[in-house]
C-alpha cells in the first residue's frame, strides 16, 4: 500500500472523532461551569448580558486548549476501533504493515497538535485569561469591596532594563496599606511596611537596608524608622498591575519564579515550580493520549458503538486528571519534586500507552 494512502486512511478515521471530541468536551465544560457562572452573574449581580458574553468568550480559549488532549484520546480510540471493527487493521497486518507503522502518522499529527496547544498556552490563552480576570474584577465586581491581595510582585524597568522588583506580602487598596515589603534593587533592601499618606506618597516604616555581595554574603547597612518609597502608582493601579501565576505563560512564570527566589528566599516556590511544569506537560499530553487511544482502540475486538468509546475516553481522561491532581498536591506540599509532580502523569500514562501499542502486534 502506498504511504500516502495509508496515512490518509488512518488520519481520515481519526479526524472526524477529533472534531467531535473538541465540540462535545467544550459543551460539557461550558454547560458545567461557564453557563452556571454566567447565570449567577446575571441573577445575583445584575450584570448586563453583553458583559457576560464578553467574559464567556474570554474564557473559551482556555477551555478549548484544555479539551485538546481529551479529544486526541477520543479521536484515536474511536478511529482505531472503527478500523479494527471493519477488519481493516487485520488487512493491513496481512500486508506486513506493523502497528508501529500505523502509529507513525498519528504520532506526527499529535506532536503538531501539542505544539499548537503549547503555542496557544504561551500566547493567546494568558492574554484572554488576563482580560477575563480584569473584566471580572474591574467591571463586573467594581461596586464590591476590594479584597486584600497576597504575595504581589511588581517590576520597574528603566531604558528596557529591570531596575527593581518589589515584593508585597499583603496589598490592601482600600486601606492604602502594603505589608511585608521586600525591594530588590540589586543592592537588596530588607522587609518593610508602607502606608499611603494624603499626598499619595508611599512611606516605608521600620526598615532595614542590606548589601548582598556577589558571593551571596549579606551585610546590614542601616536601619530607619520612616522613609519615602519611590512608587508613583496608586493602590488601585498597583492592584491592576498584578497577575496570578496561573494566568501567566510558562516564560513569564519562569521569570516570576526567578524573581521570587531572589527576593523571598523560597516562599511558595515549590507551588510555583509545579504550576510551571504543568504548563509545559499538559499540552504534551496530546501525544500520550493519542498513542494510548490508538493502542487501546486497536486492541479491542469486535464492533462497539461510539457511546462506548466515548465512555472509555471519559474514564481514561478522568483517571489522568486524578493522577495529575494527586501529583500536584504532593508537589505543592513539597513531598514530591516539582518536575515529577508536573511530568509524572505523562510518564505513567505514556508507559500505559506503550503497553497497549506493543500488545496490538501480539494479538
């Protein structure tokens, strides 16, 4: 059989279920979460329908990217089940075509899909998530009291170079108060408290200034009771300039973690590293799920409806996310290295995928 025809046969069997999977899984997430949130905002907060629609579309990219690994599993499982049920896999095997060769176009296509998912996670999804967060905080909930924010990082650049980084343990915009401040100006200033006076100037109280040498030696330079802090932003502007680590791209989070390590001496670093590795690992789950679905689908004998395949896919996806949640909890608590917590589920399910793929040629 010609290479092009074989690839067309295999990918053609998987393309339809993949698009169906994107549609059905998006509808499940929308019905289970987004629609409930939209209804609550309209009923409880009196939010205009047009604003809710904007929030809905801002949240959609994240949902779509989340469904891609699930759809990859469903696509190959149903596609290979169909080829197996129609005895086409047996015919290919009789021609001397191994399952490894059958997997080749699936593997290449899933790698391409993973790259697309990773690119979206690094570009469009953080932008859309930030827009949704700001819409929720500053338009939908604008009449509610501002909540105290914790562990805030602020960057100040000058001529394209990072001049200083400010870490704030607690930020209360309504009270005009920042507590637990650490400023890293590459001469390292210590933990401070700042308050906002009537002239919109921040003043730090009970401060200490340190000098950190290139070898890491820390020396106390001076103590002071009160000193003006060179920040021109209002409390509301400070609040708007902050971003949650979960809404950052992996590249932004990498920079964020390095700043956190420098300034806070390891505070919550384990949790941040777990989030970083998950941002890279989850898009590559498309490859693992595709191989797993192909191996499991090809090893099934006889015909079965699409409903059965969909049920099996949901079960496998549920198992993957249970393992991922368990590993994440262990990683964030420090009981598991962050790299293992992030990539562990992929390793486990990739081993399972290899098992089913090897089993096909033995049947």
